[in-house]
C-alpha cells in the first residue's frame, strides 16, 4: 500500500471520527461519497476533509465545482491531487 494513500486514509478516519474503520478497510479506488457506495460521505464530511487535507498536506482546493469533486472521488484521486499540488 502506498504511503501517501495510507496517510490520506488515516486523515480521513481521524478527521471524520470513523472509529470502526481502519486504513485497510478503505479501498483506494472506492468512491468516498454517495449513498450506498464506498464510505458514503456527505457534503459536511467534504468540508471537514478539505480542512484536514489542507492542515496535513498543505494543499488547498478552489471553490467547489465539478473539478474539485473529481479530486475527492477516491483515495487514489486525492493522492494524485496532493502529489501534483504539494509545495505549490
């Protein structure tokens, strides 16, 4: 498992207080949002996760739009965005 992906999963679990989930329980390619899919996160979770990503990785997101939604689609998508934008 990629170390960035593992760190992202740990941030998701901690920031959203998902006490019954471990990083191994989260599929890197599974959707993070949507009812009945992946983690089933909602818009409030997205705001909290965006703040946690900024605090932990120093990466910010522009206004919520279709492009931003793509970055939050899965752990893999978040990792790609963080890798491309960290330190900018």
